[in-house]
C-alpha cells in the first residue's frame, strides 16, 4: 500500500528540478537576454553563469511590439518573364524556316503564353514540331521525363506556354528564392529573431520584432525591386505612345512625364548580378558599380558588341533609372549605373541589388504593427493578473482542503514553473492569449487534484483506513482525470493545427498546461502525500 | 474549519424539473439564433477584412471630432469607440478605429495609415498609433472558413472519443451540451455586440474542452455507479452521480472563475473579450453538463449491463 519505488521518486524529482532549471532564465529576462546577445558577438559574456540553461521564452509580437506581414508571392509573374525571354528564340527559329511556315506575328494573348499567328495555317503542325525542339526536360524530382514547354496549334495560331510540371517546379523555385531574398534583406538590418516562414504554397509570413511599423518592413523587403537591362526602341516619347506586342512603355525615374519604349525581353536581369557597390562616376557624382556572373557577363558583352551606338535602359521596378548609349563593347561584365542619386540612394540601391531582386511581386494580405508600449502594458497587466489569480486560488485551495490543499498548491506553483520550462525548452513563443492560457491553467490545474481529494473524502466515509482511502482515491479518480484531460487536449491540438499566430500561442500553453497539470497531480502531489504519510503515519486524516 | 461550498451529503433531485431547464435552454438557444440572424455578430477585422487602429493621446477623446476628421478621406464605413480600462494612466486616452476594407485592395496601404494619422493630428496633437492591424478580404474569408472547420473538427473529435470510451448515448448527451454552450456563447456575443475575432474562436474551443471536462467527470461517475447499483433506476443512479460529483464541479468552477475574473479585471482591455467568453463558457458549461447533458442521457436511456453482450443481439431470429 501507498508505496512508490525509489527510482520513480528520483525520476519525478529529476523532472521537476530539470523543468525549473529550464524556467529559471525567464525570471531574469533582461539579464539573460543581454547575456545571450553578448555570447553571439563575442566569447566572453558575463552576467549569467554559463553552466545554467540560457534559453528564454520568446515573446510574441503582441507582447514585444513589432511588425507582421503575410505576403502572397505572385508566382505567375515568373511565367510571364519566362515567356518574354523565350520570344526571341522562337522568333529566330521560325524566321529561319520562313519558307515552310510563312511569316509570323506575335498576337496579344494571355500574359503567361505566346500566341503566334502563322501566315500558312497548313504548316501549323510543322511549326509545333519546330518549337517543341526548344523544350527541355523539367529539372525537378517527381517530374522526370516531362518537358518544360507545352506547344499547341490552334488553326493558324501557335500557342506556347509552360507545362504543368514546369509551372510547379518554377513556383517552388520562385518561393525558395523569395524566401532567401527576404531573409537576406532583413538580416542586413540585423534585427533580433525575425520569423520568415513559408505558409502553404504561395505565401510567406514575416514577423520582425522591434521594427517600427509594417510599412517600414515593407519598404525594407521592397515590393518588387527588379533590375533589368533592356534594349531601347524609342527614347523620350510621351505617355500616349502605344506599345506593340513584345514591347513596353516605362516612365523615367528622374522625370515621370518622360517615357521610354523598350523591348520587353531583358538582355540581362538582376538575378545575374554578383556584386554591387556604391561608388562615384568620373564626375564625382554618386553611382553604383556592378558586376555580372559569367553567363550574365557573356550576354551583356555580346549585346554591347552588337549594339554600339544604341541606347539601352537600366530599369528598376518598372522605372528607367538611366538609358545610356553603348559607347563600346563591354567585355568584363562589370559596369556602372549613374543617375541623379544622393549618396544614401546609391548606397540603398547597392544593398537592394546585392540582396538580389525578388523573382516576383508580393501582394500583402495581412499586416499588423504593434507598438512596444502596448506590448509592455499587456505584459504588466498579465503579470498582475497572474499573481492575483495565483493568490486567490492558493488561498481558496488551502481553505478548502487544509494540508492537502497546501500539497496541491506546491504542485500548482511547480506546474507554472514547468510550463515556463517547457516553453523555453522547445523555444515556443508566448503571446497575450498564451498568458490567458496560463491563467486558465492555474484555474484548471487544480481540477485533477480536486477530483482526487474529493474521491479520498468519499473513500474515507467507507472507513477503510486513511492509507487505503488515499490509494483508492488516486486509483478511482484516474479514469475521470484521463478522460477529462484527453478531451481538452484534443481541443488544444486542433487549435494548434488550425490556428495561427496568437491563437497558436494559446494552444501551446493550454496543451503544455494540461500535460504538466496531470503530471503534477498524479505524480508530484501523490509523492508529497505519500512522503508526508510515511513520516507521520496518522490514524485519521482530514481532507 | 474547512471552507465548504457544497454541503457534505447532498441528495438534490436534478431531474424533477428537467423539463423546465430544458425549456429555458431551448428558449435561450432560440434567442441566440434569432439575435445571430437578425443582428449578426460584431465581426472584427480578422473575419471581415479592414483596418483596425488603436490610438493613444493625452487629450480627452471626442469620437465625433475623430469621425469628422477622418470623413474627408472618404474611407467608407468607419467605427470609432473609446476604450476604458482601470489600468490606464490618467492622461492615457485610448480609442479604437476600425476602417472597412478598401475596394480593390488587400491589406491597407501605408498611405491610408499616414493620411489618417495626419488628419487626426489636427484634432489631437500628440495622438499616436500604438497598433495598426490590417487584414485583406482574401485572408479574412479563409480565416472564417478555418475557424468554422476548427470548431466542427474539435466537436467531432471529442464526439468520437466519448463514443469509444463510453456509449453512443453519452456522446449524444455530451455533444448536445457542447452545441448548446457554443450557441449560447455566440448568442451573447451577438446580443451584446462584443467584438468577435480570432481569439474568441480560441475561447470557444476552450469552452468546448472545459464543458466536456465537466460532462465527462459526471458521466464517468454515472458509468461507475451503473455497474455498482444494478438494481436502482437510471434516474436514481444519475441523481446520485451528480450529487457525488457536485462538490468537485463547484470547486473546479470556482477556482477557474477566480483565475478568470482576476484576468478579466486586471488583464487589460486587449484580452477582455476573450476572457469574457471564457467566463461565460465556464458558467454555461457547468450548467449544461448537469442539466442538459445528463437530461439527454436520461432520455436516450443507456444499456445497463456492461459485462454481458447486447441483449437485443441475442433475441434476433435467424432468417
């Protein structure tokens, strides 16, 4: 009767002490935080003993302040760029076979396809076969043997678009690239613990604590910082010039009423840049030096060799930064962008170019800014509420169950310690609803103990002696405790899976609270009761 | 002397008036549904899309001034309300401004926020925006869908769990109580037009968990007593079980309410709605596990002898 093996006792104490040690750093939050920061930058960090755990509970944005963005990557943008880049190749291929397919003309069609009209409709099948030779195998796992292009002949129209498999592969690449670029841009500013996560197939969640506002964050990420080098068809035209197919009309950065008519197919894009540095041109004005990778350098070199004397445009975010005339063949793949920049602008542009261009535009679906004062207010209010809730429950339990109530109170204190320990251990984030979850747990954690104590009371009535009553109390209350907590746990798991942000934070504390409260009720209080019973051997007990 | 909220041995009859309780519950459910269909819920931006701005200023707030300042921006539907909280300092005047989703836009543009700040500065010089949240219609639509799925999933999962652990009659009783609690919670949010956002869904799911917790404890005792007292009628056994667990039910509700009420008063206005939902849920959940879940279990009846195979199965005549 009422025996707990020594090894079990040791395990229980070990778990409790381990959990409390994990929780300990949170009691000295700012000290440990500066210690951790110091450790990142140098080896010699002081202020916290290095043998103790130093991981902290992350504070959510609603407690610390910062910005939250949910962005949808416009993956279809990439299809359009691919098609625009493919057009010259298709055009040259079909022109060489003019005798067979006749003359060709690019039609206005869907932006993600090329629609080409042939003057000899009867040759459509030959044309399809010709263009199909341009298709390459899709380079991704799971689509082995599939081609990247889909070529269809419809009467006299030849339609070229990306195949389904290639689109999926492209989407994936676009997302990875976008994630990487966003991460690098945010890292350049060096903020603490940003969250940059892919959500679903096309979305990215960005949370940066400590940043002033969501618009600041958006500026940092740059909605579409796309750099391209495009051939100029006509410079300095006005806004009502009409762009033909395969052409586009873009404004000048310096003078928005001035427009350029450009070939939509870029010679080189910012993706092929390897470096960009702020510098000065020969007149001492701020400028940006850049260098291409080998393939970019080759394309740039070939183009400049063939087009000496022609202007070409440097386009950033659909605005023409400058349109210099090519003076000579530029073989080395490096060049300089000049414009009327200030020093800050040229530095910023260099950073943007270095971090690389986002492969596609971002559409912001959700944005939240939480000021640090509001977070601090919430923490303060949460702390006070926790302390008061704690006090009230402790007093109430002691008044209702006497000594046993005190045992339950020890378990309750331990319980909250363990929740914090687990939260820091798994690196979870504490949010405002999370604090509410802890307070709720304080109320509900006593439930398992109450079930047991009430049961012991009942068993005492049947007068089988205190030891037996305690044993039966634990035994018989078990199924109710189990069923009751499993059902609540189910709700917590569903919240975790379906919820996001603060709601998820709540589900984590609720779920952990259920685990720790069951642990403390069936193991810790039981151990306390048994230890007390062994020392005192009371003939009667009052619960 | 021990504090005892419930006398030691109670033998209250919970079923003599069960028709009355069920009647009251039905009326409340109907009222909740009526309120929901007539005036709907005061959906927050999470579910409706739009922008919600929390402002703070040292000057007293005049809602009408704020409104006229913003009206020139032509932003469509704007709701402005002052927020009061005992935690605020004397010169801390807080207001919530909600602006409808702008046509053709997802999340709010920076210009919208910038312009609003400028206009409001004309009314109140030191006004600042302590939080700005903006949700596009695309996401808010999905959030509603996910929230409804989450609640349905949670209810079905526990239905399944109780069905396995008990008998189907218990599951029916527990789920009726649960749906009752969820409807009444939505009802009070609709009736009082309290802001209904994502956090409230979390609260509802917690209520689901809590209400079940209570119901399960009573049912567990019913199951045990059904095995123990094979001769007594079902009403007697159920009355006995509820009386036996009464003390625990009250103790747990009181401790939980103590914690929640301190959070309600002291926890700040940001989570007050959330905590209110939970307090309401605890009260309604406790009531429903005694008066609704048990009454329904009594009506559906329950198989008494758990050790023998199903009696009906034995009487079937082979074809």
